[in-house]
C-alpha cells in the first residue's frame, strides 16, 4: 500500500533514537532490518531513510546505548552485516524515554480530546 510522500511523517532525532532502542529490545538486528521493522510495524507510515538511520545508530553506539559487531549474513556467509545490540545502559535510556513519551502523549491527548466535566 503506497503512501503519498507528502503525507509521511518526519521523525525527530530523539523519537528515532527511541524507536531504534525499542526495536532492538527484541534482539540484535542490522540497519536494514531495523528500518524495515519500523516501516512494517507502522504500516508504512514511518519510513526511516538511511541518511537518518545510520547517523542515529552511530550516535547511539557512541553514547554506549548500543554495541555493534560485523557478522556473516545468515543466508550468505560471504557477506557481512553490522548487527546492533542494545546495552544495559541503552535499556535504561529507553525506559526513561518511554516514560517521558507517555507523559507527553498523555498531555497532548488531554488537550486534543478533553474530558467533559459534568
């Protein structure tokens, strides 16, 4: 199902970091797998371009929230992919960001859909 390019949502840097960390809670993945997971999970609404994804992965790795290792591809042992894994510090960061995200979305929801007082 193709979406209109103008309707795609641009991800803010912090939001992309949170989505990457959340994706890696399920286990190690290489960049393409991470991008595809985000795209599939959001029914193609969010599409992470390589120009945004790889700088984010490197930034998270520098912060110690991810570790990366080159490993052979499962089907083609002649090809290697850089697999990213979330660290304990990354899990802690994700939980902190998730808490902030819940507060933010709750506050926005209260403005957008106020509860009528009786």
